[in-house]
C-alpha cells in the first residue's frame, strides 16, 4: 500500500506525448486586496489572451547567465516586440499597489546557489524555448506592485511590464535550492515547459519564465477575482446553477489537457482561480504541489480528491481527473468533500476505497446522477468528459445566464 507521502508525490507528475508541443501550483492562489473596480479596469483592458508574441527561435538552447536581481537597477536595453493584435494603450497611472521590497529582502536570507546538473536543469528561460521562444525577460523589465501571496518555494507579486503595452501579470518566484532539496528539479522543468504551451480559456496562462543565480520567475496570468476556494468558504456551498457552470468549464478544460496528454492529478478548489469576468481557471500544474495546504488541519485533507486507484497504489490514467470532477461537483453543492472523515486518514481511505458515497437530499436528482456516474470505483465506468458536457444537469444550467462570481445564487 502506498504511503500518504508517496501518494501525494504522485499527484505532481504530468505526462505529455512526445508528439505534442507542450511546456507547464501557484502554491496557493493569489490573495486579492485591491478594490474590485480597479482590478476590473486593469484586467478588462490589459490582460490580453497572449500579450507577448513568440520570438524568433534562437540557434542555441544553452543556459542563460544569471540575471540582475535588483528591480531598481537600470534594465538592459531590450528590443520591444509589437503585440500580435491591436490593443488600447494602457494607463500607466493605474495602481498596482506599493512594492514592499520583498523579492530583495527575501533573497538576502533565503536560498543558495545551486551548481552542477541541478543548475542546468533549473536554468529556465522561455527566450530559448525550443517550441515557443519569447523575448528575453529580466526582473528589471517589471514595475513591481503589491504582494499577492506566499508559497513554499517563494513569493507572488502583482507586476506591470515596462515594455509597451504594459500588461498586468502575477510574477511568482521559486528558489532553486529549495526545489533541489525537494528533489523535483527535473519535474519542475518539464511542467513549466508544458504549461507555457497550454492555450485554453479555463487554464491559467504561463506567458514566460526566466531565472537569476538563485531563483526562477514565472510570468503568470493575473486572475482578478482571486481564489475559488475563498468564495466556497465565504458561502459554504454554491447553488446548483453556479456549480454546473463551473463543472462545465472544468470538463472542457480537462478535455483539452487530456488531448495534450496532460493529466492534472490535483484538481481541488484550492487549485482553481477566478478571472475578472468570473470564469474559472485551473491554476496549478505541479510546480509548487509540495507546498502544504492550510485548508484542512487533518491528515485526511491530502486524500479527499484522490480516487481509489491512487489511494490503493495502483496504476492510474487520465480518469483520475474524472473522479476528481465528481468530488468537485459534490463539494460545490454540499460544501464538503464526499469522503471527508475528520477522524483521520484511515477512515477517509476506507470510504474512498469502498466508494462510500452519501449524497444528502438537498442535491437534485440530475446532479446526483452526474456525481454517481463520475464517482465509480472502476475507472472505465466513469462518465467521459464529453458526456459530462452533454449531461442534462449541465445543459439545463448552461442555457441560463451564469451567476455572478461574487454571489451565491
């Protein structure tokens, strides 16, 4: 039987076919402090689908030398690339918040320089990507604003690019030495490269990445409405209308990922974000999967979304995501995962292994049918994602106007 540690480590692995182009948790989704009006104005104007066009491929993929770490230092001369589409010119006066110097303060006392093979594995720079190279980025290319959150491997800040047209992003820092200590350097490299090549409206974009002597920086899409989990905590549960809209988006996104031979393996509310218009974004692809969740205090919190084949240590495939979608549907409507047992790991484990599913009367017959058909012990009997999107419960609520992301109804 697999240990909890080995099971949770399994979640971090992603697969992609050699035939597909691919590149790939902020450790916790970002925390919103700016006024909604201001954030809405920012995102509506400046969070373009693909603000940074691919650059011309370079003739080499050698590791790039360390970057300057001081954002106040003069930036090296850069060639500004024109955007791929006509966009309104951003207002440079829009507030991204006050920078607290966190990147520099933390860098003085955190992390170490890595050397050897690990240094090569973590010399990550999207400007030398084999498939979708970007322009060369440095920390000095950004105006840094307010902090958005902290994770196991580093911090996340709201930033604005200095180059036109000055897009708003979330910039996440990962410390190389801490990645090495966790022994996930090759995995992180693979997953970052995978995520950069993913293009779906319900998958958080990774626009580019670069590194300096001690750190890797990820240029992420800024999800203006923050964490889905915070909304779920605020309201306790969602209406079936709102739940169905989210599950429809999730099924579409997971279908896309599976078509790229990517299995997520860690679908849960903590890993989902909301964009400015309320659409759901899968915001986690494993590169900080080892950050401890502060969601649940009991050990069983690591198991709630795992299917029987994973808790039993058996082989698994993309149908682990089907199971997780069923758990997510249940939790959205009921407010807690279906197999949660606060008494501990063993009790949760036994309920998952037996598929001890207890659906309360408040759940409609249509939603119950979808949940039951996704939470099947045999992976081959789980409802395919294409059928999820055609399920009567999904179709009925899709026909209605989606509920506002800030409301319960």
